[in-house]
C-alpha cells in the first residue's frame, strides 16, 4: 500500500507475488502465514521516474511503474531482478546512478 503524505490513508495497493514457490529454509524471520515471496521487507521510491522498487523476503526485486490515477494499481512490473543471494532489509533505488 502506498500512503499519501497529506493523509495517512492508503491510496494504491499491489501484490508482491502472485503464485507461491517452494519455500527455502532459513531467510528473514516473520510471523506471517504468507510465503516469503508474497511478503515485502523493503521498498524504495524514485520520484523522478515514478518507480517503486519492491523487495520480497526471498530477495527478488521488482521495479514497478506507479501512476496516481483512479483505477491504477502497483502491479505494473517494468523489470525483475531474480538473482538474490539473501533477503533484503533496506535498499535504495537509483536506476541512473546519479
């Protein structure tokens, strides 16, 4: 969910992952009943490009396009980084390295 800065209410909602995979042993601790790939531990916002980077609890990162229009959601995935070595606790997103 993405809250606005003026009001602390959710404006958009998205799905971290659609179908569960076989869970790995170890990884990030959680009390959730959802599998790790359906949980997010870190997000990073790029206001210049309106991109949201979302890291799931397996370490996979998706880059999503965010539009603040009625009927839009956070599920438009532009790119996916599939080679995680570990889950991600915090991150910074800078696609142009500036």
